[in-house]
C-alpha cells in the first residue's frame, strides 16, 4: 500500500509518522510560525494536536496531512481539512488550512499542497464547498487562499478570541465545487 495519500511535483501529503513528531513540536514552538495564533504550543499541546489529527482521519475519513519534501523526505508542515469546533454564520463547514516550517515559506509549497487538497476534497471526498479563514493580519495566508481560487466572503470576529485580541478579526474565503452556487 502506498503510504502517500497525495502527491504533487515536489511534495508528498501523507498520514503522520513517528518521525514527524519532533519537527512538528519545534515548528509549533516557533514564535514566527505561530505569529497569527494566540500562542505557541507546548510539546504536550502539539502531541494532543497530533492525536486530534489522527482521530479526525479515523472519524471523518479526512484530516490534516503531514507534508513531506519529495526530494529530501523531510517533514515541512501540514495541510488538509478540518471541521471547525466553533459556531459562526458559516459553520458547520469543512476548512482547509496549512502551516509550514518557516524555512519553507515563500517557495510555493503551501499553494502547491493546498491546491492538491482542494482537488482531492472535491473529486474524491465529494465536498461541495470548502472554506478557509485567518486573522486579517495574516496576508500571506490570504494570498494562498486567492492563489488556489478561493473567493473572499466576509470579515468576522473569531468566537474563540477576545474582542481585545489583535487576532480577533478574521477574513473568510470559500471555494465551491465547479458548477455549484454559493
């Protein structure tokens, strides 16, 4: 059985393996990587996140894939799907998201991985609509959303963040299966 669920020109998107754990812990401790999140994650929080990711695959049949550089086999981050755990005008929904180690920023990896996930989500998983959201301050992630064909829907206040947080205000983007209306 092929251990890679999705493959692009430069990347393998696959289920998580033990050797991903330490680089993921380090990535989530990096203040620059976590700049648009409420805080960095401790080792224990990252381990819990891996558990949730694996449970998501078991429960839903989809989740956040570990992203590996095809050439070096190095773990560079994640991309894939999640179901947001808060209530908002657009939930319930399926969200696409990504997070990469900073040394892999600016090379098109997030766009490449996310585009492959979108195709997989529509063609294989049968999604009709996929959303993505981030802090209005995170313009680089917003650029990825635009590059993969997502369209701006609205700004909203993230219900899990206090109104006094500079991260509270978020942008929402969506993309629908070709031929579907929003």
